[in-house]
């Protein structure tokens, strides 16, 4: 396998051909904020937080779905990128109903963490206060669409790891929302195995276990990583 060499924030990096800039950045010890990325499932570049600048390219590119190239020079934390990421997070808060004070993921929320990381303390955009539903029909779990940021981690984990294909995205544009089955209540979807992988994958408090209250949501990401490694290496002992 051929190797590509590039610079990330002035650091020389060598990584196999076909790797993403995000992988190369992590190899170099350079942190990039992400919300839609999850180790073990396909990247789709949904959240746009990992955007980087590449010398000779006028537009910003998402690091998770952009492959490395020989001689590439990447900048990950310029003032332009800092402003852009802060704007993205502000938009995420403004377009949904993210009330942290009584969310099950308060203190254990990746959206909160990213907001702190990019220095967001308010949103310059008007809050939209959309009328979104909560689906409590499943006997073990619930989904609160008010907290959803459409990262589609639940969709990809259910498709690629569990293989149940319960979740998908319905509608288009500002009307998009996560749908279970054929737009059925979650509890009515026979394909659901009640494995809880979507709960562990969700970066916010959108999908949670029933009975959890403020600040109680905890995830077992090691379970997802184990399943991915087991599938690749055919080693099913933990």
C-alpha cells in the first residue's frame, strides 16, 4: 500500500493512501471537533465542524470525507475556521430546542462540549423554537426530536453494525427529521432489536433510555468499538 506525505499545521505526516485528513490529523495529534463522526461507521460529513483549509484550494473541505494527497498542506485552526465552527454550533442551537438544564445528557453531551471548545456563549441567530415531537412508544427507549442535530449516527450504527435498518432521514431541508421504520412509532417497528446501539451512538440527549433524568445519560462507546473490531478480525471475545 502506498504512503502519502503531507503537512498538517506544519507537522509532517505520513499515512496510507485512501486515509482521510481527519485520520491523518489524529495521527499527528491534531484535534479536530466533530459531531457526526463515529469510529467504526462510514463518514458522511454532515456536521461540517471538521472543515479545514488546504493550500491552493479556495473553499473549506470536511476533513472526515476528504482523502489525503501527496504534498497537501492543511490548516486546521485558522481564525476563519474558528469563526466558521462557532457559527455552525450557534446554528445548531438556534434551529432546535436544546434546553440543557433538564436534558438527560446535560454534562455528558458532545454538543455542549463542542460549544465550549469553539467559545460559543450565545447565538447571534434567532431561535426558531420548532414544534417537534417526543416518541415514547418503545418499551425501553425514547427519542426526543427537539434535541436531534441530524448527525445520522443512529442511522449508520443501526445499518452498518446492527444491520436492523430501523432509522432513516425523512423530508428535505429544514423539514428533515429522523424517522423509524416506515414513519411508524418506534415501538411499532418490528425490525428493532432493542440493542441500544443508537442510544450509545447519539451525541446529544435525543435518544435515551427510559427512566433517565437530568444529567444521567451515559454511553458505552467501547461496546461499539468492540463490535467493529470483532467483525473485522472475527474475534468475538471481549
